[in-house]
């Protein structure tokens, strides 16, 4: 271990009058090896890491929130049509669209892992191939999920929903089939750009599409009076608009000239190993996302299902809004960790985990306070039905607890994605959510007088156990070993590419550029 004199230039940088020192990850890695004692040096390092984190997460949060607000706004318009149409749109959004989202977002987390580590290791050309490979797999999944969307009515009835709600849900689900394919392309696009620390342009594009979506929704739903079908088709159109503007940026931007070299048949080479990581990623996030959505589906089986669904869906929309904020922060954490692991900076990756978790806890405390203070006003944004407003207000304390837990859990999941731990976390999610949390929620909801609140307590217990488990896993992580695993993962990718070139040289090329 070096002496203080060896790191004096770095210490001088930390002691400078600059509020946030301009340091490199390599210098910080060496400095953390030295383990300084002075508090002011640690504060400077926290400021340095926070600057990097917020440079990424600030725009990532905007992207995540405004992309989610497309669906959020659509449900608000549906809620002012009628309570039945809101229930139908909500059950389709959660039970059908949510199922697809879980699969797509889970598969896309593999892009974050591999592209993030490739960027940190400066293997830029591999990133475009990885993105194309992901789009191929996502579109394949979208084709299979189309049947679920189209026949959503009988499926919703089969799981216990009323015919009236299922009928409205099918109308909405069929209208958002085009959105499914747009989402299949957009997920890899977004993670491909985020892995390169390209986030500000995404924020501007997402905000612009959101403004267009509000205007179109108002015209289609209220002025043209196309109702639920019009709302769903407008949502699909807005997502395709996102795909188009993202695609144009990737093709024409100088920032992507090294990572995007055009469409290539190489995307089909070595697709099986990537598919296995994708499956692990999908299982991990699906188990996580479907757990909270299952709360809404189960609520539809309670007495007075319309009021139960309306109240729980309103609360879940605010919980999801908070989740989108935290997912933006988690995406930044994932990029930071994967970049540093790919670059071989184990201690910087560990330090980044510490900073992002402290930041997320502070933010979640603020959000929890907002939920409790504006409990009635927030429900009135969705509905003017007094019975629904009262039901939402009664659930608000549970919503506040969930919001606080969401300040920690998504960040730890983001760290897991950046480190490539998807398979391990999948087992954790299965145990905490479905073996422990969900049965407890069902017992409290249906065997006691607690109703929706009892089901939600099951959700809270499952999330709490999963959060504690992830904290233990993260605390016990050997970050040096994670660096070695990242290097091995990239080495296997490079070996596959060399095999491809060798086959081409011998006239055995099975795929050509497209």
C-alpha cells in the first residue's frame, strides 16, 4: 500500500478550493487503496461520485418518469370517462401490459450489464451488435405476447375479473398492441445509449414526446370523442414516436459513431449465450414487477371490485411514479457499477454503491412526506367519485411505507444488474415475494376484514425481506472477484467474435451483413 506522499497530488486536488475535484476513476481507485482518514477527503470523494451519479441519473430520471407518464396520463384521461372504463384500462395496464413490461424490462437489463461493461472496457464496436441482438430477441417476445393482448378478455375473466371490466380491458389491450412492438425496440435503444452515458438527449426527446402525447390524448379522447380505444391508440402512437426519434439520434449522432456501425448479421452470431443472460434478467425483473401488479389483479377478486380496483390502481400509479424516479437512479447506478467493473476499478464500484444508496434513502424520505401530506389531493387527480377518494385516502399510509422501501430496493437491483447477478436475485425474488409475501397477503386480504389493506401488507412484507437480503448480498460482495467475472464475460464475447472472423476467412460465414 502506498504512502501519503505518493498520493499527494491527489490529496492536493481534494484540498483545492474547487468544490468538486476533477478526478479520474483510476486516481480515485488508487486513493481508496490508501484509505484516507480525514473526513474532508471523504466528503470530497462523495461530492465527486455524486456529480457523476447525478450527471447520469438526472436525465435518466427524467427519461424514466416521462416515458412512464405516457401511460399515467392515458389512465388519467380514462378515469374521467367513467369508473368502469378506468377499471378496465387499469386491469389491462397492470395485468396484460404489466406482464409484457416485466418481460421486456427484464430482458433489457442484460443490455445494461453487457453494454455497460463493454463501454468500461472500451470495446465500443461490440455495443451496437449487442443492441441489435437484444432487439431481435425483444421482437420475438413481442410476437408471442401479441396473443395475450388480443385475447385478454377471456384471460381476465378466467382469473376472476367481472365480464364488464374484462370487456373494457380487452378494448384497451387491443389498442396498445402496436405499443408492445415499439417497447420491444425502445428498451434496447435506451439502455444502449445510457451505457455510453448519453442521457441528456434522451431526456429532451422523452419530454417532447410527452407534451405531444398530452395534446393528442386531449384531442382524441375529448374533442373527437373516441373514448377508450382512442386513448389506447394514442398511447401506441406516442411510443412509436419515441422509437423513431431515438433511432434517428443513434444513426446520425457523432457520439454513437464508434458504437453503432450499422446493421449487421453479426447480431445473430453468439445469440445463445446472450439469450441465457437475457432469460435470467427477465426472470429477475418479472418476478419483481409482477409481484406488485399481482396486488391489483387479486384486488379485483374482492367484494365491490370496481371500487377496489380503482383505489388500488390509483395508489399503484403513484407507487409506480415513485418507482420510475428510483429506476432512473438505479439505471445510473447500474451504469456506474458496470463501467467501473469493466474498467477494473473494484473499489470505485463499491464506493459508488455506497453513495447511491445513501442518496436514494434521503430522496425516499421526502417522497414519503409528500404522499402523507397530499393524500386527498393526489386521489382527486384521477377521479371525482367520493367513494374512491375515501378508499384511496385509507390506503395512503401503506403507500407511504411502500414508497420508503422503494427508495432502497430498486437501487440494489440496479447494482445487481450492473454486476450481472440476475440469476441469484431471481431466486431471492421468488422466495421473498411468492413463497412468503404473496401467501401472507392473500390470507390477510381474504381471511380477515382487512381487504385490500391486507393484500398490500403482504406486498410490504415481501419487499422488506427482499431488500434486507439484497443489502446482505451487497455488503458481502467481493468486488475484486466481480471485476474478474466482468473481464471473463467480455473475454467470452471477444472469443465469439474472433471465431466469427475465423469462420468468415475460411468461407464458412453463415450470416452476412444486413
